């Protein structure tokens, strides 16, 4: 198990295809990143909301960190937060940049 060896794995794009779910069952990722196809319009889609709630429960019970990708508006962030997602990334928080400010 990677954690026992001193390093962790991140499983990206969970929800984008069935392959990610197979990996989720077979490895112990340190980070589980929810694909933006699930994040998008989650505030108006109860099925997506339920899926994220289940992923949140799974992450908490396995000690993984859950991250939602592609969060673009406050309504999506509110639903994700209520569903138990502690970490988010996307245009709501900032646009990608080429520059890295090491002073912040």
C-alpha cells in the first residue's frame, strides 16, 4: 500500500468514467478529485449531489482528502460544502496563471 511506504496517491477525474471507480476500489488514494462533469450544475442536479455525498462518506471513512474540480459559482460551492467537500478548485477561486508568486 503506497501510504505504508511513505507516499500517497491522488486519483483524478473521479466520475469521468468507470475506470476511476475501479481504481478507487483497488487503491487507497490520499486525494480523490471529483471531475468537473460532476461538479458542474450540481446545485440543480440531485443525482450529482447524492453521488458527491457518497464520495464524501467514502473519503472520510478511508482517510482520503476530497477535492472538487471546476467550481465556477457560489451556488455550486455551497452545495459541495454542504455535501461534505472540504477542498475546491476552479474559476470561482481564481483563474489559472503561468506565474507563481512564492511570496504568498
